[in-house]
C-alpha cells in the first residue's frame, strides 16, 4: 500500500527523547521550548516565534490578541482547512467567504475588495500549499492598509516556503500562524506557532497562553489568559525535525518534480504548478476529471489519495449562499496524491503509471 501521508522520523527523535527523559526535565514547556522557538525564529527571520498547542489555537489567539470579537467580520478564503473559518467563530466574530484564484488557490483580490464592510476587522491570507498569489502580496498589504484592516496569515502549510522577494511566508501579516500537526512540513504530533515582528503583540500572546500571568511562575494576573502552552517533550521532537528541515524541503520539491515530469502531458489530470525556487509543495495537489472513479481505481491498485477541502460555504456547519466557482470546482475534482517525504522515486513512478493507465481506458 502506498499511503497518502505518513509522518517521518528516525533514530534522532528517539535519541533526543531518551536523553531528555534521562536528564529529568519538567516535561511542560521550558528550556527546550525556548530553543525550538529560537530555531523557528531564525529560520523564518521573524522577530518572535511563540509556540502553542496547535495551529487552530494559534489562529484563535491571533484574533484574541487583536480583540476581534462579536460584531466584527473577518474575511476568509472559501478554500482552506476548516480551522481558519472556525477560529473566527471561536472568538464570536463572523467569517465572510471569498473565492480563490484558480492557479494558486490563494484568496482572490477583487472579490475580497467587494466584501469589505464597516465591520471588517481582518483578512486571512492562507498560503495554500506554500503558494503565493499571482497579484503579489504587496497588493493585498496595500489594500489592508487603505481600509485599515489587519492582515493575518494562516501559513500552516508553508514552513520552508517564501514570497518571491525572499521573505518567509507567514511573516508579512501582522501575525502569521504555523501548524506542526502530523501531515505538515514538520510535526510535533500537535503544535502551532505564531510569528510576529510586533513586540507588544508578542508580549500579549505570551500572557494569553499562560493564564494572563505577568511573569512565568507567579500567580499575578493583569489580564485574562488561558492555558495554550506547549511541552518540552514535543519541543525535543520539534528541534530534531527542524535540524532535518532543509532535507525535508528538498524532498518536497523533488517529489513534486518527479510527479510533474510524469504527469504534465495529461489534460485530464492537472497538477498545480509551483515555482519550487520559492515553494516547498506540502501536498501534491491536482484537479482530476472523473475523480471518484480514479480514486477507486487507484485504491484497487494499493494507492491512497485524499480529497482536497470542499468549499467552506457549502459545509453543513456553515451553509452560506453564494457563488464560488473555483473552490466549488476543487470540491468536485481536487485530489491529493501520496506526498510523504520518504516516498521513493519508484513509488511515485508507479502512482503516475496507474494514473496514465486509468485515463487511457
Ligand atoms: C493544518 C491546518 C490548520 C490547523 O492546524 P492544526 O495544527 O491541525 O490545528 C489550519 N489551517 C490550515 C491552512 C491548515 O492546513
């Protein structure tokens, strides 16, 4: 069986966990967590990196830190992982959906402009699969400035991916969020991180994740906070995974290259294109004609795939009217191919061969 996604770790993760256990740490977040944060901060060149439970909590915290709440609207792309929209609901605000660009699946700029109201507080830019928008992120930044809106980045899929000017994705908004769940570029089982260059927000986020404590270890609370803390056990794994990040990024690009070489001639099965100079494709995404039969065919050959996200407005949890042709098309035909870093070149060739076989029939 060729799975769609499995985590990758080796002896290093085992070794660091054993070492940590033998040196008697506190288990919860402490020195290892600070070290993990430093590696992310250095890698992304963000002034602050604040790790939390997961990439959903980090989204919720970004909104909380800005005071977004009831009566406010946040613009969200209609194609994204559901957590982006749900984070807006979590703080009592209203997500407003906008369709995405067909080439990149990033939020569409003109559609976005038409959805801004006097209640709009923030815009979520979601870098789908490490891609950046065709219109240039500067134009989205300018739009946010001219309407006095916060630009937030959900960069959960984009560790190791950059905007064409060389800045790491997730560092252009006032805050950006990463996820370390199992399928993401690196994983700590669960985990999330907020990137920001704003000292005041960083301070607010650190208090927010630790019960509103004015300092670690005391019980003096100047503000309301909760417990969104990380653990040093996870940080040990995270530091180990970060030490192999360059290799993982390289593999993601190589894997995409092999798929592209083998599948680019098909008109019935279209891979999303990437500029791998800047993007480390997290999952191999494509638009497949006759998706359901393809899935069944591949499954019969021992190849697992996964459907891309359905349009959020049409999910039962939302049921919002509106026309979103691009995200609707992804909901009908979008498919993810096996994308784990340790997949072999011959396994990729096999997947491609079976896809060709299916469309020849
Ligand atoms: C994975 C993901 C999330 C959620 O992250 P978790 O760590 O699983 O909570 C949010 N947004 C996007 C775009 C994601 O891909």
